[in-house]
C-alpha cells in the first residue's frame, strides 16, 4: 500500500525525545491510522441507525452511501458499536 501523506500535530516534551524517536512515533501513528481509515474497519465498528425506517444495519453498501452524502438525513445516525 502506498504511504499516505498527512499532517499530524504531536505535542512532546522536546528534552525527552530525540529526532529518531519522534520519527518512529510518527511512523507508528501513521500506520495505525492507515488501518483504521479503511472501509472494512468502519463496517466492522460502525452502524447506521435509521429511525425513519426503524432499521439498524452495518452493511457496507449502506455505510458507503451515508458517508458519500453531502447532507445528512433527519433521524439517521452513524454510531460506533462500542
């Protein structure tokens, strides 16, 4: 997978870490975010609650439609299963 370029803001005490430790931490955080930002992961941990249709689903197609919409529908919520 191609590495993703992103802007990260990490606050550290400068005297505690050297440049190599900081780069290692940034690499680890970037790798974690790469795993979390996939649609497969989102489908596993999120679900759509549609109060209009009295339906709760975590189907990939429904989640993709909800995330792709420019405006949200009334009484339709994306919630974390946790």
